[in-house]
């Protein structure tokens, strides 16, 4: 199957980054959200990423303008009628995603592929909301999507071989590195990442060391390019909390992040998106 025109559903930071990646590869993309203001923020974010490439001399101004024109912004599901591949990138909540999948299955052409950028949720469960489970898969980008090369291509119980092969080819076409993953809670990277994050949270609570001290130690040691608290703030603490809950339900208490993450989320301190998380911004 050839992917001619794509859609990204959800215009948060991750959705905007995904739309940028696709347009930068020369492929038309429709960005759809129910919130027109969110679409305006996504447009500004994407323009900023393109302008940064121009400033670094990696793209001409004309080239940036041409690629931005490949993106259509809409609040209407009726604009998805000729889409080959729809990438869902809404909040990490299974009930919200199920409603999105039901709607997309209704409006997309019968042969279109429908994938989720979920970090940890069941692809099989989402596929059951559609009449095309063989054409449903996970297509998990990593933050920030315009820089990170890896994509986890996740198969549900009924995902077809053809769907997986099409998605792997598409990942390469948008200059990413696909890795095939069988469905399990957290897949590969987030299962490892959240195991590390929960241990770091426990350590911080036991020692009361400042977040910055821990982040600096990890970065300077070469263990990771970004400290865990900076990373969590960038990802969104609400997303991290939802993933932690999913993994705790699947694997038990070893994925319990403790009270600190829940407390911050309940106060509306979600990281960069709210200007306050583990750090103030």
C-alpha cells in the first residue's frame, strides 16, 4: 500500500511534531483537532521548528514555506475523506482514544490505515473499536519527534503483515528508524524508561536531593542526554502519570511512582505545558 496523504489527530506538541516530520518529508498531512486555538498553537510550533532549520542553514526559506503549505489545519472530520494513514496523537487516555478510533473508522476510506501514537496502551483494545482491526497498529514516536529517530511499530492481535510492512516503509520514508514490537503494556522503550523513572522518584524521596542535582549527575555521567526530571517535564507529567498507572496495573507495585507525581498532576503542575512541573518555567 502506498501512503499518499496522511492525517494527524490531536495538535498538542507531539501531534504538531509528527505533522512537521511528515511535511518535512514532502508528504501532505491534515492536522485535525476539535480546538481551533490548539491548531493555531500547533501552526506556530511547526513554523518555529522550520525557522530553526532555516537559521541553521539546513533548509532554504522557500523550502520551509513549501513544506509548511503541505499541512492543512482543520476542526472538521469531513476533511479526512481521502486519507491513506491517520495517526492518533490525543491524550493518553484509553476512553478518549476509543472515541477517536470509532469516529475515524466512520469517516476514513475503508482501506486506510489507522494507528496510535500511544506510549503504553493496548492496540488490540483500540482496534476493537473499528471494523478494520487488521489495519490498526501502534506507531509510537518519541519526544521530541522532530529529533528522535526511533518509531515503535506495534502489532495488535489482528494487525496484518501488510499493515506492518507498509508502516515500516513509511517510517523510513519520513526518515525514521522503525523497530517492530509485539503488543505489551509500555512496549519496549517506555517499559524500561518508566522502570528507571519510578526508581529515580523513590531515590529522590528517600534522599531529598534536589531534582537538579540528580539530573546533572545523570547527564554528566553520560547515562542519558537529559535528566529524568527535565525529560518528564518536557513530556508532560500528566502523560507520565497515565503511563505509570498503565504499567502498574500490568506489572505490579514495582512500577508505582509514589505520591509525588500524582500530587503535581492534581495541582495542575504538568511540566512545560503548564509552566510548572518538577521545575518552574
